[in-house]
């Protein structure tokens, strides 16, 4: 083979590894430092995903003084920690649904516990209307001690209807009103007892 052949001029020689171009690290961002910034450090809160580039010595110094919650109050920090449990996503309490607290457990109803419906509130008297159409008389529950005392204060028995309670209440209010008794102390006390008794029976659902 001739050494002066034209093919020798086309041979490419691989350069030495030391001569190969190496990626250059960014300069350390610490003031007055010229070392390579080979280590990343987070910028801070509300700037997630952004980093400073420091050398090993300055990144250690930066991390010692880094505080993610800087500038926040104790209440804001506690709220942040609580929201972190759910990944800062909105949540709703199961107790927020009022119908879930008053709805019957249909698994128990299907099992034959028909008396379960007696524990369910019926503010619109739906079940009472159904019983009336079927010709059944609604069962009156026995009043509790405070409720029995309220009936006694109004001078009524426990079987009194709502209209009877309201009528008796209006009658006693007019009778014992302070304006009608010239500021009689005993009449004022009686007036307050009548009002309290009526409010108790009203909240209990008797009227």
C-alpha cells in the first residue's frame, strides 16, 4: 500500500477523551463565588420548580437557613399542614348532607325493622297523611317529664291537639300580660312560665 495514497487523507482520527468537549456546569450563584454550581437548591414558596445553582459549600449553607414557611403566621402554617394531608385538594364533610342524617337505613328496613320509621323525623307529615288515608289513627307518644310539666302549666292534658294548645296559649298570654295586670309581679312570673311551656311544646312537635 502506498503511503501517499489519496485514501489516507480521508481517514478521520478520533480525538483524545481529554480533548472532547465536556458540558460546563453553571457558575455558583452565591455572591463572590466562582466555583461551579453543581448543586440545586429550591428558590422558595410559590416558586416551586425553580432552583438556585450553588457549589457544595454554599448549598449546605443555604439549606441551613432555608425556611419554606417564612413570612406566614402560625394559623396559616397550620392550615397549610392540614391541607397537605389531602394534597391541597378541596374536601367535603359527609355530615354536610342533612338528608344523609335523616334518611332511613334501607338495609335495616328490608330486614323487617318496620319500627325504624318511628325514629325518622317527618317535618312535612308525609307518613301521617298516609296513615290518615288508610284510616289508621296516628299513635301519640308519651310526653317526657318536662313536656308533661309544660302541659300542666297550660292547664291541658297530654292528649290535647295543636289547635287546643295554641288557643290556650293565646288565652293565658292575654290574661297574664303585664299591661293587663298593672305590673303585678306574680302575673309576670306566670306570663314567663306560659311562654316557656308553649315554646317547649312547639319545639317538641306537639303544636
